């Protein structure tokens, strides 16, 4: 009897698939045909950005494929990205509902996964004006420099001992401490979130959000949770929910603070239950935005810094050139200040090149079409999922000569920037769904990289050659190194450079 029900279920899905494929006679972009029901899901392995890149080389920069029952468009060139993120930006400004956004983002109440509409527009406006304004982020400058000084002090002690440092872990802790102080008002110990540790839980959440989930693509089998992803998402969501409930309670108990000591949670609490404000929010909204702010300022920054230092270690000639610029602009008698960053042109080139080769979010976050649309001669159905393969775009040989080579000098005399206006360089996305915290993120990345390079020479372990440094990546919503970066610091400033 069970086999009869199962066979009937599979036949029903097959008929539904045939009906959908025959229903649309418009010209879709080229792409693989795929299997009944599953579509092209089996073509995606542990590194979907690389798999989609290979497919796009066969089918073109605007490619159609089915992931389960979901029509999906993959964008893989700067010209195609401009069409989707600028020319038709409004049509593709929404986000698809997913299991991850349901369980980890409080039913899409955050900015990253929120559906396009009045709620999302108001939340973005609030975050931009109240949380990410130049004045607000500037007010945290002393805190950022203070936290970075603590790391430099620790590394200097290790330098005196000549011992190795898990640089990935230290960068991660620094980013977490900075983020917690900005968003939550104070630092939290790694185990305050969960016994797994703050970074581990955050990374698992990022990984789950990016893992292709059968339940998202074949809704009829979603409740079966065949991959066990929903169960894990619920567990991670519960950890975040309990932690943020405690944070909100602490802020309410502490009471009102003056403008100088207010953090992001204080600002959001001012809008709870206010009828006159367009930003009317409740606890679930605050928790969703808190997670957004933490993930956006912590995991992404740490990943970008980690890759930049990795490339500098792998390319000692670039490291020496950057250190030379720092010596000329800063000198060897003091550390780098945020006010110095605009004078460091080669540093800017290094960061751009690292973000190009190692985009923090290789597939950005998927978009969804609000209505039917024609792009060039191709029909894009309503509710299609749009995947912008930033990793592929930023290694496009038509846009980047010798694209797999780390060569910061390619930006010399170039106006190409990372702010979303140049579609060959999209580490932060573009258009309405571009990253609202871009300026804060860039500031943290540039400051930390500059300080680590200025204060220390770095030696790889066991006389490893720079060319042998492992650069394996781990795919997720963000893409960190698969293995931690280990190195020995050698302090290089004069003794009064404290």
C-alpha cells in the first residue's frame, strides 16, 4: 500500500512538472534541460559557484535552469549583472521565501532575506539613517581602534615568544567583539551564545542558509526534511532567539542611555509600539535586524580580512610593497589610525583585488522576480529565482586580464570601485539590495589589514614556501578559508610605536 501511495505521489509530481514545462512557450534563456522534478539540482556539488560557472561557460552569461520546480536564472557576466541589478532593478528587488529565512530570520523580517515591499523599505531606511549613518558609525571609531589595539598587544606578546598564532581565530574574535559592542552594547564571551561558540554557530547559520535545500525547490517534500536541514535550522534559530531575548531584556532593564552610549538595540527599542513612527517594530523585528547586523559586520568582515592576509602571505612582493607605503605614510613610530586610511592608495588596491578573487558572498543572496519581465530577448517568469554569480563575474577574462592572478596593480589609475556602480566588481552587490553597511565594512577591513601588515612581518610555519600556502575555500552564504590561517608574527615597529 505504501508503495502504491509513493508511486502515485511521484506520478503526480511528474504530471505537474510536464504541465509547467508545456505551459510556458516564451523564449527562456539557454540552459541544461535537467531531470523531471529534480531539474538540475544534481549538477550542484559542494561548491555551487564553481559548478554554475562551468555551466555558464557552456550556456552563456544569462542561463536558465530548473532547481527542482523553481525556474532559476544565473547571471555570470558584468553586462548581464547590469541588466538585472540596474536596468530592471525594481523587478528583481525581492527575495525568495526559503526554509532558512523562515527559521533563522524570523519569517523574512530582516533586511538580507526580506521580501521587497513597504516593510523592507522602512527597515532599510531605519537601518541606514539610524544605525549605519556616517555619524553613528563614526561614533564607534574609538571602540574599533581600542579592540584592534588589544589584538596587536596579544600578537606582540606572541612575537616576543616566537610562537605561532591562529590568525583566523584571532581575526574572527576581533570582528565578533567589534560587532557585539556596536550592535549589542558590550562584548560577549564565545560561550555566551552556545557551547559550540559564537563563531561556530554563526558559521553554521551561514552555511545552512546557502546549502541547496530540496524543501525550497520541491515544496511538496519539504515536510519530509530529507536532508535534515530544517531540523538543524530550527535548532540554530532557537539558539539565536534565546540569546537575543536575553539581550533585549538586558537593554530594557538597563533603561535609557544618552546618545553617546546608545547601541543599535537601544535605537531600535525606541521604535517599539510607537504609533507615530513609520518604523513600528516589535521583538521579532529587532531580533531579525540584530542577527543581520551581527552577520553583516562580523562574519563578512572576518572572512574578507582573512583572505586579504592570506593573499599577502602568498605574495610576499605585494606584502613588501604595502609595508613600504605604510612606512612612508605612517612611519615606524606609531600604529595606523582610521584617519590614515584615505592616504593609503596601494592598500585600497590590495583590498579590491582580494575582494575580487575571494568575494565574501560568492553568489550574493538570491533575488526573486516580482513580475514577468523580458531581459534582452529572454523571458523571465514571475517568481523566478535570480542567482548573481559574483565569483564568476569577478573572474571573467573579458573584464579581467589574467583573472586568477592576484595583481593589485591592475587597479592603478582605474576608477573601478566596489560600491556597486561597476558591475565587473560586485563584492557587496548593487542596486536596491546592495549592502547598506558597505562603508562600515570597508573601514574595518582596511584598518585591520593595514594594522596587521604595518605592525608585523609574518612567517609561515615549518619553513613553508608562500606558494605552498593552502587557499582552499569553504562554501556558504559567506566563503571563508576551509583551514585556519596559521603564522608567526614578528613585531616591526620602533619600541615607542605603542
